[in-house]
C-alpha cells in the first residue's frame, strides 16, 4: 500500500449521528435554559442518521456502550459513496 494512501486512511473525519432536526425562531433559541426540552419531528423508534463530513452515509440505532451511547449501523453507503462524502 503506498504511503500516501495510508496517510489518507489515517485522517480523522467528523462523524455525526443526527437524532433529528428542527427550525425554530431565534427568539425561542435565546429563551433556552438548562432543562429545556426541544421536541424533534422524529419518532423515538426511527433510525438515526449517520453523517461523515456533514454528508449522509447511513442509518442506525442508538445503543448503550458501557456508560456511553453508540450507534449500531443498519444501512451504510457503498465505499465509493463514502469516499464521495469526503469530497473525493
């Protein structure tokens, strides 16, 4: 494997698990305080969206890993699509 390819594969990329998205007026956002609850337009049983570099690459379900949360991947884009999400 060429050194340049190994370097690319070692790069850290942003991975985001999105549970939902909602638009709100700025006035609502400014009124948030600790303990505020923001309702999301998604059912609790719906799959979570998995993004790499802010591009969708799959879906999954929330799991507990020790004291942390994780995601069990249910669907994932093929490798070419994942590379495309990185801008390649």
